[in-house]
C-alpha cells in the first residue's frame, strides 16, 4: 500500500513511525526540513514541500497513492490538500480538522463531493474516550466492538482479583465469558498463551460479550459506581468537547489559567462552573473541593502536570482519574502509576487512520489506541486461509490472537476448537507493527 502523509507534526510523525514497521510504501511531506530530519532513520521517504502545491504532489506521485493523509496543524490546508490529491488520482483521502460541526453525518456528503473521504478530529476522539471512561469508572479502557456485541476492557488488576495468579489455561470457570487477549506488564505488552499468568498490577485487556460485563467486573475484583461530580484541570479544546458530549448529566467544574479562555468557556458552556486560576496550584485545587469530586480529569498542555495532578487527586480520595499524556515517552511510565485512564491524541488519531486503512467501511475494521498493541475488526472473506482449520491449528504468529467473533448477529468468544467461517466478523489482537501479518493471515 502506498501512503502519502502531509504534515510531520505530532500526529503525522507518530503515524509515519508506526506504519514504517508495517512494510508499507510511505512518503511524508512537510514545509519544515527540521521535522523531516527526525525521520531519516525510519523505513520511509521524506519530501520537503507544500501539500497544497500541484508540483509537490506530482513529485511524490500522489496519483498512485492508496491513501493520502493530511494532518498539518491547519484545517483549511488539510482540506485543500485532500481535494487536490483526490483530483490527481489518490484513491482515498483523510483530513485532520478542528471543527466538530464537520463531523455531522448530514455534512459528510458535501465533503465526499469535494474529494475528502474521511475527517479526523483528535480532540473530539479524546473527549469521546474520556466520556466512555467516566461512564465505566472501573476500567482503564472501554471499547465497544462489532456494534456492541463484543466489549473490550482494559483493567488494572489488584491483589483482590480472583483471576490473579492463575495461568490462563486454568481459567476454565471464567473462560465462558472472558478472553484475556493482551497483558500490559512492566511497560511491555504481551499477547499471552495458555501458560502465562495474570499478576498483580497487570493491565489486562479482556474481551467479553455485552451481557457478561458484570461477571468480568467480579472476576477482576472491581466495584462499579455512578459518578456525579467532575473536576477538570485545564480548559483545553478537549475539555470543551468533553463537556459538550456529557451534557448536563454531571456537575462539572473547569479550572483554567487564561482569563480570555475562561470567558470563552463561560459563554459556550453555560451549565458548567468555570474557575479562573492556575490548575497546577495544589492549594487552589483543595480550595475548590478536590476531595468532594468523583472524577478528576487533567487536560493541561503539560503531561507532567497532568500526571502529578492525578496522583494528588488519588491521595485526596478521588475514585476515578484521567490524565492526558501527550508525551509518548511518558505513556509507559504513566501506565505503571496509580493515575487511572490515560489519554493520548496521537494514539487515538493514528488508530482511527489505521482503521480507515484496513477497510473502507468503518464498521468492519478498527484499530484501537493502545501504546504498543493494535486491535482490528475484520470480516472473514470467502476462501480465507483461516477457515481451513480450528483456531488452535492455524499456526498464527505468536504476536497475534483472535479474541472473539460475531456470527449471525450474535457475539461469542473464540476458543481453540472454534472454526472460523466466511462472513464472520472477528476481533484480532496483535503487537504493534504486525498489522501486515493480520492482512497476510486473513487473505
């Protein structure tokens, strides 16, 4: 697959690095040579030029691109670049935007007519991720797969979890309703086998069916609760989108340092309590009643401040905390701390783009935002090699596992003696850099 990426900023750079391990033909272009220089050691080509230039797009042979991705910091430039790329022959185009109104289904036909196939708004994706974590505060991650027939949860395991210490093959009493598909341990993601054990402080990624979620809560030693009060540290764009998504279901307070931004938020979010002050000021947080809140969400531009803020909130008895950690080097460290859910725009945006690459229908393919693992939703095609034997006899790569499937509209977990059929919708876990192995195995 030929991929052209316009914009070597945070999203474009992370996406390019991730895809460079996938045996793809990648070109990334930018107007700043210093950004491109940071990518010289990766398996890709760089091009110094403007993505809204016909000459530049011709130089990178955009007309042969399977997908053109515009993720510069400028919305108008991204939209224009996609229009040009499509007119020159690019099969599919994706534009990063910063206007939630464009995402409305009623507006999609307009963008399609302009040659823009998909729109990515990272802040909107991040707000949606936080909203999901607030609704299910016992999890680190919550993903609904295959129209909700299967549920994927990421859960931090404590010593009270009944599944702690057991080999996966010993979980026979649990296997009817949960499939441990990946384990995050000591900054490393493991695709486990039957002899692997679950240990205290692991983050277990578990697939279950929608009607057995309560059993998974029990198996993981968790207790669910319904939050009512949210305290947000930082009035960022994500914070604004979050409040708009949750509506008036919660009592929400935002602490923001910029007075101008406070005034903007007060006008746009009239049902939200806006406080002007430094959200990193621990005395201010205590004055604003930190310990009285159910959920603390740290969304300042500083990853360090967000991590420390969540640690402080935990010390004050806040039951659920969420930290935006944009420095990818800190994500692994943050996962090992007691700071709850971690949000990273780059991972979310990149995951959505890989989802688009895997399949033109967003309901048929999905790549989820885990630090160094990928989760794909795929449809088994006629004569696919994975239909020729039971799952245990398919000799799948060690870095991959099939977690569940939906057949005839009903979700079920996959076991060793499961025989996949054409038309099955399946959920596949693999380590980062292994998407091409999925494509090969399921061909």
